[in-house]
């Protein structure tokens, strides 16, 4: 069965600190990978996505993620966080099997950035 | 960018009644929409995949007769919670898929908070 693990449930950082949020998935076939962000009181928004090609993906607001196939990982990074990055971050995996797409989300990581 | 409108944002209903939630893609056609349920402090759980003009595909453990999904047009999918009970109280979110194979994007609605009393 397909699954997604986000090991960090709650991360607290000071402004300007570097960020790395872990995302590991389990699925033997081809996957598409996404990171979504949910700011307080708002709905989910796409940060970045990976389909194919360069495994280092650049997203909005200075975020990037690297797909490491051998490690089944798609970690999210940002070199210097801001207070406005306080939000919940969800990793998602979409697999295709027999024309059917299955979407699985991780449990989310709450990021709190302290000014 | 793509926008998905979900309505209502919150609803309170009596136990035993039915509630309909709408999910509309405002500026694109969505042949596929997804319905999720989110419990407090838990991840989004996919309930079903809704395909325009055909029956929805439900995930294991989701009652088809309880959570009726209709995707009658390329811009509208509805989720009806029938004979709602307090345990159905949750946050329901839809998303619509846009783009083409290899470039799909998934845009989310703002969610519906359902409280069954």
C-alpha cells in the first residue's frame, strides 16, 4: 500500500534559520510528488511539484525540494525562513496504476517561526 | 491561477438529515475531482475520486451510500452526506485536477466544516 511519512510533526525555528522537512514515501512504481502549504485560516496551496526531469525542484517563496529516488524521499528546504512561513506543510504522493490515480498525503508538519 | 470554490464553508445540521457540499472549478474544466476528509491533527484522507460523467471511485472503508458523489459537469462535483451522524462531523475538502498528463496540478477548495448535532 502507498504511504507517506512526515517525521517532523512540529518544528520551531528562529527567523533566518534554515529549514528542512522530511518526506518519505513507499510505493514501487512511478510517482508524482507535491508539497502543499496551509497558512492559518487558509486553504491548501501548492508550493512545488515534481513529475520528472531535474530532481531538484524550485517552488514559490524560496522553497525547493529534492527527489532522491533511491531513498524514496522528497524533502522540502528553505535556506532562510521568515515569520510569514509559519504554516502547516503537507507532502503528497500521487501514483498512477491502471489509469487510476491515488493520492496520499502525509500527516503534515507544523512550522512555527519565531521572530 | 486555477481557482476552486467550495460551498458552504461551514454547516451545522441535525442528526439524521442530509447535507450537500459543492465543489466548483471556476476558471478551468476539471474532469477529475477528489474529496478528502480531515480529522483534527491528522492528515487529509482521500475519500473518493470523482470523474465527470461516471461513477465515483471510493477508497476502502468509505461508505458509498452514505457519501454520495455526483460529478455531473466539468466544473461541478457535489458530496452529499446522507443521514448524517455526529461521527460524520469533520472538515471536508475537495480538489480539482487541471492540466495534462505529466503536468497535472491539484487545486484545493477552502474546505467545509460540518458539525452534526
